[in-house]
C-alpha cells in the first residue's frame, strides 16, 4: 500500500482548518490537494489524534491476522489434498 506523504498530525490539522468555513475548492487549491481531502474527511472526520492512531493499529493487526489466516488455510488445503490421495 502506498504510504501517504502527510502525517497523521498534518491530516488532522488540515481537517480542522477546513472546518473553519472556507470553501473546499479554495482550501484544496491553497494546499495543493485534490480528492484526498474528501477521502480524509470520510475516513477521519470527527476523530482526534488518539482515535486515528488506534484505527491505524487496528488496521495493521487486521492485516496481520488476515495473512495468518491465509497461510493456515493454505496449509489446511495442502494437508487435505495430501491425505485425500490414495496410496
């Protein structure tokens, strides 16, 4: 996955600054952003820094667990295939 060039603190600052009442098109033009603002607002809107960090931790844990499940599932399939063959 591509790493964002903005840190969590920068994203939070941008979202808080955008709540100030400036139009989104002017704000995005000023900061050199495009669609990323809408993605950030839908994903991180209403969060504070601690919730944002916790969400990233959960995403990493979820990714790790999915990888573990895929490996175990593959092992299970290989064992079933090996035991299913007639000698």
